[in-house]
C-alpha cells in the first residue's frame, strides 16, 4: 500500500491525480508522517529549482541543494512534542534531490514534439546523452489514469521527476525492447498525451 502511494506522490505534487486517487493519497498522508515529510521535501526542492535561474547544475548544483537541505534539517533537529512527526529520512532526501538535479540537466537536451517532419520530433537545445532511456513531458491536461495506462502500454516506469520543468525520467522494463517502448511513446505524442520526448543515445 505504501509503495503504491509513494508512486502516486509525484503525481499528487504535480496536481495531475484524479479525484479518487487524490483522496487516497490525502488519506495516506494524514496517517503517515513519513509520507508527509517526503511530500514536503519534494515540494520544497521543486520550489528551490523553480526559483533558480536555469543552469546546468552538475555536482555543484546537487551540493548546493543538499547543503540547504542539511541546514534545514539541522535547524529543526530539536524533537517536537507531537508524537506523529517523523524526521525526513536522509536516503529519501538524497533520492529526491538527485532526481530534481538530474532531470533539470536532462531537460536541456529535450526533443519537442512538432508533427512537422517525418519523425515528429526535433532537437530543442543542448547536447549529450541522458542516463535514462527516455525523458518526457506530459500534456497539462493528461490525467494520472491516462499517464499510468501509457506507462503500462509502453513497458516503462518513472524513475525520477517531476523536474522544475515538469519532466519525468523513464526507464524501460527488463522484458521490453527499447524500440517497442519508443513507438508507444511517439504515438502518445501524436495523441496529445506527451508534449516532449527525449530519446537517450544508445
């Protein structure tokens, strides 16, 4: 149950859940202080990245983020009287911070769906290969249900995101061919579920 809610947490933070699943996440948040802490960390890091001038962050960007996070943790280290308040787990903080920094860096090599050429995609800016198989930006009106159905059809899973630009990093499942996943994602671009798609270099 907790793993399922954690998978929905990024969609909740991004405001793309449907009413029933939003209520499910909110009920879990009310009962689980760890989930609340993870959500707060995710939202705080996204706000930090959105407030920054977009640059290639690299290791210095991650170090700066973690310095700020650790400073916040040190400032709130005094135990609180409420017995349902649990400190943010350090492992989860590193995972969230790394995801934010990595996906913002990957966004500089994004391919924008245009429908104006044979492939349907054109290079927007930047160069270099991403570590993920794909990085996508979902349409603003794409519901969580449609996104989840697309992930299942393509045989991919979200491994990071959303970034400050709303991008998600996808990894192809072991039993799925990259070409098959790419074809499904490209079709989703034509159908309006995906607005941007980055295909990692082999």
